[in-house]
C-alpha cells in the first residue's frame, strides 16, 4: 500500500510538483489519475494497488465529517473542515 498525502497544503514543498510539471508529457495515465483523485479529495484516502510492479488499480475512500449531534438529535455538516 502506498500512502500519499498533500504536504503542500500544510506549507511543505516536496519538489514533486515541479518535477511532475516538467515531465507532464511523459506522465503515465495512472499518475495523472492519481493526481486528479488526490486533488478532488477533501478528507479520505487514495490507495494504489500494484501487481507485478505495475499499477493496476486506484481506490479512493472519501470521508464526510459532521459536528457532534445536539440534544435534539440533529447534526451540522461543516464542509471544508
């Protein structure tokens, strides 16, 4: 399992963004798909499945977070938190 996190969102520049931008023409389809999945995700995980040294599948699990419930049983959705 490969764990990918968006370090630039917390102010850490990994240098990967520049490398990917320079080599965009030679970028494999799985890498393009992986970047698109990570950018579209607010909370969750992206999992890369590899079989015999080849990426064969990318799975995305998205999480939706809610505020704690009130006494009346209602909860408040807070997007972007």
